[in-house]
C-alpha cells in the first residue's frame, strides 16, 4: 500500500538539487500550483554541455539515420604556461577538403561538444554495444576514468581574430579536475580540434556580434562563465611530466574501482589508477548502469511510476527522447498541451537515463500532468492503464507532426477488397496523425457488423493504441435458476448455466432451455421471487442480464405453448400463523413457498382452478407410508384406507391419474376441507367456490389466486421442496479458492470472437433505417512495433466492483500472432518479445503497482518506486500482471 505522503526527511536523499541550507517546504506546497515557480521550466529545459572524444561520438552515429552537422574549430593552447590558467583559442575551420578529413578522424586529437541528450544517447549506444564483454556495464580497462567531471570555463569572443577564447582557471576548479584539463588540452605534439554539435558556440558568437557596437573596436567581449562536463578522456602519468605524475586518490563512500582497457593509440601507452569521484555533488559517481534509476513516490503515485518506467524503457522512445525531439512539438494543436507534457516527459526520461542511478522525484512531470488532467491531481490512487492511455494520447497530440489536419470524407467500403479499404483508412489516419507514438504504438483492426434482421454487413478499419483483452471469467457469468414444471410430474430442479456478462435475457433463456431439455411445445417464463411472491416477470428478451443481481432468486416455469390470450393463473401459498400466548385473536395468514403458475384455456368455473392447483402439487406429495405413520389410532388409518378405495376421489394420499374437475360431490366436500382459494383483486379478495363462475373478462391476462393451506395439507405435502430456492450466485466465502490459469492466446480469442452489441450500444442499420443489436466481430489487421496488452482485471457495475486474480500464462520470448492476424504482410514479423510488465498487487480498496523491466538480454529488474533490484525471469509471470509490453522481433 502506498504511503499518502513522502517523508520530508528522506526527500533530499534522492534530490539532485538538494540544498541543506535552503528553506524547507512541505511536499504538498512544492506540488501546489500557487507555489510553483516558472523558472523551474527554464532549468529543466536548459541542457548541459559535454566534451567527449570525437571518435567515441562518431562510432555511435553510424546507427543514426540523419547525421548531425557540426562546426569544426582548430584549437591553440598556452600549454607551456598553464600552471594556473589554460587559454584556448578556437578558430572556425572553413569548409574545405580539410573538413572531410576531419570527419573521417584520421589524425590529430579531435573532441566533440554535444548536448546532454545526445551525450546520453551515445552513452547508451556504447553500453548496449558491449554485450559480448564479461561485464556489460563497465568498460573493463585499467587506466580509463569512467566518471564525468565538471570544468568551470570562461567563454568570450575576440572580434580582432574572429575567434572564441576559453579560459580554464585553477582558481575556478578543483586541483584534480584542473590537472585533467591540462592533460586533455595539451596540444604540443599534434593539432587539437573540437567539433561543436550542440550549436551553442555559433549562437554565442551571433549574440556577441549583435552586441559589438557596445564594445570598443578591438576590445575583447564580456566573459561568460559556463560549466562544461567532460567525459571519456584518459588521464595518464608521464615520468617527464612531474605536474601530472602524482596519482589521484579521491576517497568517497562508494570506494575505488579499477578499470583496464587495451589502448589503440601509440600516444596512450601508460596507465593511471583512478577512483570513482563525487565532489560535493558536482559530478557523477561514475558511468555504470544506465536506466536503472527509480522514481520517488510522491504520495500514491505508484500507478504513475510503474507506467512511466515501462515507457522510458521502450527502445524506440528512448532513442527519440534522447535526440532532438523538440523540433516535433506541435504548439498549434488544440488537442495538445502546447508541448508541456512532452517536454516534461522527455526531461524525466533523460534524468532516468542519466548515469548514477539515483532515484528521481517526478514533481515537474506530475505538475504538468495534473495541469492538463485534473483527475490525476492530489494523492488518490488511480488505474495505471487509464493513466497510460491518457499519457500516450497526450504525447501523440503534443508531438503530432501534422500541423493542419485535412478533412477526409470516408468512402463506402461495400464491394471493394479489404486490402484496398484498409490501406485507404490507414493512409487517411496518417494524414491527420503522425507522431512517434503512432509510429511505434498504433496498429489497425477490422471491425465487422452484421445486422441480425436484414443481414447488412458493415466493415470498417480503425486504429488501436493497445489491446484490452477480457479474461474469460469477466466475459461469462454463472447463474443458477430453479425450473418448475407444470405437467404435475417433475419436481423443481435447479440448473446452473453460463451466459455472457453483457448478454441479454434471450441468451439466458436459450442456455436454460438447452440445460433443462425444453420440448418444442414448451416455453419458459422467468420470474424473480421476493418474499414468497413474484416480484417481477422477466419477459423482455432484450433486457440485459446485468440487471440481475447475484443475490436474486429466480425461477423459470415450463409452460405449454398456448395462446397468449389464455389467462395466466398465479397461485400464492398462505398458512395460518399460530399466535403465542392466550386469548382469541384474528387469524393471521402468512405467505410461504414459491408461487406456482399455470396457463388455463376456457376458464369458466372454480373447479378448474381447484383441479389445476392440485395437479401442480402432485410432485410434492409425501409418500403414503410416511404420512400414515405420523398419525396415531386405528380410526385415522381406517379412514385413510377407506377413502383410498373410493374410485375417482381426488385425495392427496392417492393417485391423481384419473381425477378431474368432474369427479363428483364427494370430491368437492373433501377439497373444500383441505384448501381454500381466494381471488385477489384490488378491492379485496373473494373465495372461489367449486361450481361458481370465475369473474374474469376476455381482457384478463393475469389471475392472482391465494391458497390457504390447512395444517393437514401442510403435513401431507413436502413444503420444504416448495420453499427451497437458491440464489443466482452464492460465492463460497470459506471454501478454498482454486487458482484459475488461462493462456494469453485464450484471452485473445475471447477478444476476437463474435458477440452481440449491448442494448445501450446498438448500431444504426442503413438498410433497416433503425438501430439494431448487430453482431460484432474484431480482427487484427496491422500490428504495431510495440504491442501493449491490457488484461482486464477490473470490472465495475452499478452494484459492485471486482478484481480478478486469474493467472494468465503469457509468453516471454515467443509471442506469435501469425494465427490471429487476418492480413499477412511478409515483410513484417508477427513475433514479439516481452520487455516490460506493470503489476498490481492488492484489491479494489487499495493496492500497489510495480514494474518488471527487461534491461537487455534477459536481465530483469523490478522497479518498485525508488527501489530497483534484479529479479529472476521465473518471477515475471504472476497473477498480478496487469499491462504487458511487447516489442517486435524477427520470426524464429
């Protein structure tokens, strides 16, 4: 369970900008809009500059489609007089054959100046390319410093020489960092050149030229202090250079790390032991594992953290956000967020991929998120998949390369090949939507609707961002109903059936008819029983079964198919409730049992009602031996035996085979003594006599009859069977629950199977000219590069919320969808590999989200907010898996 508030005392442990002397503010105020400082946006968007070896930079650019153009500078330095200050004179190299030579990197010492994002992308490429080494995350080389260290430089423009002057002073930098700078910028032996791929130097020169009138001719421009981050250079001892001969021994809590490397240059032959260094937070603690930084929980933000971690480990999205993605921001899109969400996400991604693996507080990102989606404001828990859907849609609109969306009228697909229609729909979609999100996350499916009346077929092709797969337990519903027969032979029998959760009453009746072997000349009438009365008749076939609750009690009456004009007679049972105590009291008749139903033709007299009721009661008759044994005395036995010998007399103790409404006066007297029948109408109730006509008209549809049972009849009929009625669904609270297991392919089949539209989602048939409950069928047509699968574990209705803990067996290495896609493209693979999972632990009232991430080559890590630790692959599959992230791979 997430903590509602993060601890302020622990806040600074993960905050790279923490200042122990700054005024402390509570977390809530730091996230509040009123206290938010817009300068934070400027700090977030201001990128650091990195100086790296050109060859190291160039190697990673082979995989980049669009080569970045840089400006080349020849560098002169005062190395002989660099005891306290290094002065570098950078002069732009004109476009000539020399430039081509420099691009190839044949000779000289070449460096590259890049922005932080491009440095991170290059760093990631080099880390990923070292998979064949024993330790993937460390360059195992003695003599190489893997850390990043900062240099304070003073930059100015010299109008006289049209060059940039860079000063690196000992007083501005730590001694060790200054010594390294002396070694890096030593240009005694060969030409030193710097490529600027950041664009910062040209921008600086342009600003200085604009401000030249403010300065006197020949006077040097104003100095600007900048921080330059240096990475990838080797510092070595040299016996002839006493200034650098002393080994650097900088201790910290992380200890020393020794590195080795085979040198490629003759100039780099000696070695130096270095330690991972971090001085007052000014530098990284060493380049080690990338992309394993956690996210601080800001208060029930685990839903956000888990989804973000899965996205920031999506390979294509990482490369995109570490590049110059700002150029794609669409500031004119009214559906977008003016680029603020994409900038906040990109900045967060870069922080998470920065070296050091320190947890990041996503305050800026959460602030921007809440600004455009107020539902995610505050500290409430949310559905991680709903957040993911909003984020992907928001990023798409922010990064949509289509500035002006054209209006495209959809054409009728009737009579044309599906391939032609699908391509047309896809191109129309891309004409209005073109972003990195569409490029990698969106696919296409075919939707087919068939009218159940006129058989009109409608085919459309729609894009999808993710697949929401229902678990079988969520698509079907188990229901128990008790079937009552009206033939006077069969006892009531409960039947448990399975119907679609979104199905109709017709589906329930069809399934029940099959289960109880309903005859062709019979029909079922379903009713809800409440307090021993029929509460309502479920006789509208289009009604949804979702209206039926689990604790309802339903019965289904088997009735003969007769004319609907015949009245339906409903028999309710009442027995005399004996009062406690003494004294004369008015009789109190109380309802009991399940009402019985019959449809009577040519109803004219009360004897037909009497007879029909006794016929319905036949199955409930107690065996004669059991009833006789309950009485004492020979007189009772003689009476029973005597009555049983009378042919044609209708008695509860004998066969009903030949009894009928015309059995004679003796029957009338006997029946009147056992049961009394009352016709219930609005003014009151009147007793129904045997030979009296029943006061009904041709318009009467239902006839409510109340039957008073004598004590004698209650003893002679099994009223327990008449009163026993199970609920629609009774969960076993204390029974051991067995773990369901289901294949992901089975879930996909459930998603792709035909199903009728619900009553609230009817389709307008252009041929019938009215809404119809069409049959819908989905088919996968075009698969995305990144396939996101949402397992529908949560279900909501007006009456309850539920989470399914079903264990889904999903492939990790070989998800093959070739058998589930309708359109085969031989140029694209249909195989996928799992690389991320969002997990949800707990129930509906509260829970916790985590993420499993494949960090490459089967190295799985669990991201639990700010905690990140390795896990084995056999832990990936669990009943907590909620959202699955797959990437396309080549077919095996």
